[in-house]
C-alpha cells in the first residue's frame, strides 16, 4: 500500500484468459519440442531454452493479470524476451540490429500504453481491471478531462498505441519482418502465440473501454483493414520464405484488429486461435525446409515434395487453412470477420478483407509451388531429406489442429460473448463468395508460378511503379530510415549538446565558482597562529560592537 493506493497481485481467470492460456501453452509446447531437434548442437542450446521458457511464462503472466500494473510488467518482459531471442545469434550483425530494431520500435507504442495506463488508473483510483470495468459500466468513472466518451477515446487510443507496436500494425510493423533473423522456432512462437498476440489480447481485454468510444473503434478498424491489405501486397514480392510468412502474420493481425474495431471480439479471438496453429505450423515447416536446404531464398529451393513429403503436406494444410479453404480452420474464422464487416455495413472493412483473402491465397500458393514443386534449384535442395521425428511429430499435430480447429468456434463464442451482445452467424452466400475468391487466388498463383518458379513473373506483369512499391514495402521502411531515424538522432544530438553544455556547464560553473572563491580566500588560512588570534579578537570586538549598537 502506498498512501491511499493498494496494489494486489492476482489472476483473472475468465473465458478470454483461459482461451489465451490454451493457445499459448499448446503452441509453446509444440515449438519447444520441435526446438530440441532444430537447435541440437548449437552452443547456446541451454540459453535458448531458458529464454524460451521465460518468454512463455511472461506471456502467460500477461494473459492472467488481474490488474494493469502486472499486465504492463509482463508486457515489458515479453518485449525483453523477444529482444533476447531475435538477437539470439548476436554475433551476426543482422541479428543484433534486428533485435535492437524490434526493441526500439515497440517502445514507441509502449510509451502510449504507459500513458494510457497512468491516466486510466489515476481516474479510477485503482489498477484492478474488474473495478475499472465496473466503473465504466455504471458511469462512475471520473474522467480527468472532457466527457467520459472523450476521455475513454483518448485512453483507448493510447492503449491501442501499445497494441500497434506489439502486434506490428501500420506504421510500427517494420520490426516484425526483420525479427526473422532469430531461430525459426522463435519466429513461430513470436508470430503465433506470444509477442504479436499480446497486442490483440490487450485490445480484447480492454474492450469495455473501446466500446464506449466510437472514434477509437473506427481507428482500430481502419488501421487493421489497411494493415491487412498492405502487408498482403508486400508478401507478393518477397523471396525469403520466412519474410513471406512474416508479412502474412502482419496481414492476419490486421484482420484481427479490424474485427475488434467492428465490435466482434469473438471473431477476432477465434481467428487469433486458428491463426496460432496454422501459422506456427507454417513457420515450423519453413524451419524444416531451411534446416534441409540451408537457405531461406525460395529461388534456391524447389523439388522438395518428393524429398520432404511430410513437411510438404503439412505446409499445404497450413497454406490452405491460411487461405480460408473449407473445411480447414481458417475458413471458419475468416468468414466470421468478413460477415461482421458485411453485417456492420462497413464497406472499407469488407473490401479490404475480401481483397486480402484473394492476395493471401495467391502468395501462399506462390510460396508452396516455389518451395516444393518443380526441380531442385540448388545443390542443397537436391540432397534435402525429411526432418527427424522430434521435428516432424509437432508438424503433424499442428496440422491436425489447423485442419479441425474450426470446431472450436462454439467454445470461443460461449467463453467470450456477452449474453446481451449479438454475434454474426454463418452465412452460406458470403462463405461461398469468400471461398471462390480464395480458389481464384490459388488457381492464379499455381498457373503463374508452376512454369516460372525461379523467376518473378509478377515483375513482368505488373507496372514497374507498382512492383517497386511492393518490393520497397510501400516505402515505410525507407521513411523510418531516412526521416524518423534521422529525426531521432538529431533530437538525441541536440539533447546531448544541452546535457554537455547546459547541464554539465551549470555543474562545472558551480565547481569553478567554488574553486575560484577558495583560491581568493586562501590567504585567510596562512598557518600563522598570531594571525588567527588577531582574526578571533577582531571578530569578538565586531560582535560586541554590533550587540552594543543594538541596545543604544
């Protein structure tokens, strides 16, 4: 207890936290078992598993936190662990730079989260999430400024800043593709169940605040929809297999955020759950391919279907689930998001979701065809072989989860849906439309890449400015490199100048004044006893004279 404040540490076990615990625990288990084979022989084997265990524990702490302070502490611990794992091979300059980039970029969002936390807890007089939710529900929350709606919108947007950073939404998505410099199992865990899921979970946990702030909901919808479409287009022009999956993750996280902005928390969390399994499956499949071919460039792969049949088939299941093909899990969760946009008459969200579904099916077909079909395009690809059982068994189990995960929809709905809140139901016409769009994307991708696996036919078919836009990632990275980074460095240099010349100058001036004064008064301490007696006598006489003058 500090003054009138008391902080209690506890666990909040509701439908949302239990759902996240199941996702985090199962995916983490599969990834760590897989890692036994993938990291075998690495000099940092023990360090790797120590940080991975801490990573999982931090994420579990985040999802069960019953107060904002504990949630924020776990949030930052997740960020620290991601930094350590992305930069696991820190002797590689690329890995060290990627770790620093992830840590710094997410700090931009975390500052907003911290400010929102401070404002909300101060207004409510508590960190306890349940108590804050109760105050919002009954209208007793005392806003620090403006009306309750205005205050809630400001705080919700500050919280969303943190979610934008952690869940790699535009414009703070730039750290996630570079995070591929870490070991592939790390990528699977970050992209499926831990780091990036934290931002979506935060918005879902504080959903009661967003619901009373229409402006915040609109912002979440627009950012999510734009991120989904933008990242899907960038994935079309990537050749690094892990970067294709990284931009796919950014795109699917945009789907989830868009669903939250549309007010459908069930659809968002359902898609988070299905995505966790098929995306971890895809990353671990990519890890098996990289382990066998010693490259991440899809132009140097090819012909792996006959050599790595289990990996190819499990990757196919993951790709089809991601594309939203019936009856795999992604079909059910993506359909609910599109239906929420349709029922909400939100044309932008629906158009962005449908366009993203088309692009997703196309780039995943491109990835699978370039990797597994055709002829081997490198010496390592010619001699590739299937991964050991410790890596293959998790792939098979995740493939099963990705295939049948759609049956979990009723459980997610019963766990998260408010009794008074409506929820979109299945729509056959919309499902057929989305499936046809996905099938068209698959057919177009297959026809385009089955004969041009080592080239980039899109570069020949798209206008040069459009392909350059995709290849340069919409120039967002360039903007951060040449504008934001330089502005930050200029600001840092300005602050350093002030620190050296103003702050240090003031301290040095005090020291100089003290030294100069001492040097001028040094004659008073000359070591002569008679001089000291003279000064003492004169001081006594001056004191007596002053006293006598006062009584005259």
